């Protein structure tokens, strides 16, 4: 069912990501570590979960783990892996192998992630390979007290010594994930190790149109092509918003209401994310609002802030814009900034 708000779990439920699945397969054949990158609601988790539904592996949702306690520890990660006992049993019985996984019954405090990785590599030895996936891996920088360095050391160890393990990291704050991995820095544990990268882009207009058309057909609902075109014109190509529109339209088949409700839902979600951002610096939201309103160049954004009484020092504005790029809120092209997701831009304009 295309119009289902949860991340998809099966490949046949996923629309038009053949190229990404192929790239993922290729990357896993080539690199011990693969990144799946893309802005929020574009479909990263869906691709990952559908892949893991067909291939042996385990998934850790770092955003959720971090949200539970505000930090990440070795015990958190090991407990999370232990909670997947049922899944691991399913995998081993599906492939008719029996393995005695010691970490499953050990006290997390007394166990080490390196030992866990080694044991999972053993499953990989039996099955060809085993995937450990970390969804929203930029949160791993909150692991331990050294910005996640211990985990990078572990990843580097796995990269070099555990040939039957594959690591997949997804990230919606793309620059932050790159900063965390820090592969080009010779002081980083992962220095110099090539990684595969799959970038999940929003759909183009045509695919968005087909996506909605397919979704409505599947749900047995009538809607005119004009209305679908209009919806795509307003929502653009982030699948998460297209699905929301589809679900809302199916409720009472009223186009205007469905669009309004979609933006209301979007506003709720985006405002929540903006609040989170505001806690880091209230200036972020001001800058984003300026960009959404069309103040798209550096000097225009500076002037927008000045008119509003904020004489921001220029290096500070530079840093904040760089951070917004790293968090994938904005895109810079030819010294012009724009909001990465048009629905977010609409929400910012109407805030
Ligand atoms: N290719 C697709 N086909 C069908 N549905 C999709 C597709 N991509 C995304 N979706 C739907 O869009 C929504 C967002 O997808 P998903 O959660 O996988 O994205 P995400 O990139 O992981 O988002 P987030 O950054 O918020 O975690 C879900 O409702 C999902 O079902
Ligand atoms: Mg996700």
C-alpha cells in the first residue's frame, strides 16, 4: 500500500527506487561501509528496511535510542542488539544454521561491542555476509564522551578485520554525518577508508505524478489528473508529503481540504523540528525564514537580520549557514541559498 504513513518494509511496496537498490547492492559488494543519505522523509528508512527484509542483517534506530535517554552508551547499543534476539533466531533458522551467540545472554556491562561485532561476523561467514545498519547515524556522535570516537575505532576495526560484516549508516543531516566520520582527517580512526554513498533524492515532477496516480489507483479512488498535477505543484517530490496527501485525500475526497490538512500536518512536524533547532541557536530559524522569503544571497540574509535588529557578526552568519547546510535544511548553489524541501519553505513562510 503506497499510501501508508510508516516506513515501508517490503520492496514491492516501494515506488521507483530500483536504481537505489542496485546501487546499494553494488556498494555492499565493494565497500565494508555504505552511507545512505537524503533529506527528511525522502525514504531512506524504507529502502533500508526493505533491504534488510530480504537480506540478513540487523537495524538500530539511533534517533530513537538517543531520544529515549539523551545520550548513547555501550549498554544501550548492546541491549538494543540483544532485543533483536527473535530476529536473529529467525535469520539463523531461515538459513538453517545454528550459532551460539554469547552476547545474547551476557550482561551488557560485561560485554564489548567488538565481541558482538565478531559474533555477528560469524553469522556473515555462514551466510556470505551480515549487515549491521545504523539509521540516522549522525546521532552516534553522542556515543560516549569523545564524540563517538570509540565507535569509529570499532567501525575501522570491522572495516579492516571482519570481512563478512557490512555496515550501513543512514543520515538526514548529511554534513553532520560526514563530519562525524571525518574520513579525510588523518587523525580520524576511519581515515583513508573509501566508503560507498547512495544519495536518495526527492522524486522529480513526473515520478511524483506517477506516484500519486499509482497510489490512488491502488486505493480504488478516483481523482482527476488535474488535481494530481496541482498537488505535485504544491508539494513537490518528497515522498513523505505525497503519502500524507494521499492518506488525507482518501478520507473524504476533497482536494482543498486534503491539501490544507497536509500542510497542517507538515506544519506540526516542521515546527517541532524548528523548535529543536532553535534550542541550538534562535538565529537558525530567522535565517531559514529569510531564505524561505526569498532573501537567497549572503548579503540579503545579513540585511534581513539587521533590519530585524540583529547585527550578527559576519563570521557567525557564515558559520550558521554552513551548519544549516550540514544539517540539510538548505542547499547552496552558485552562492544562492534555498530551502532543501519546498514544503518546509511553505511552512516557514506561513509561520
Ligand atoms: N519510494 C517510496 N515508495 C513508497 N513510499 C515511500 C517511498 N519513499 C518514502 N515513502 C513513504 O514516505 C514516508 C517517509 O519515508 P521514510 O520514513 O522511509 O523516509 P526517511 O528518509 O527515513 O525519513 P526520516 O528522515 O524522517 O527518517 C513514509 O510514509 C514512507 O512510507
Ligand atoms: Mg528514517
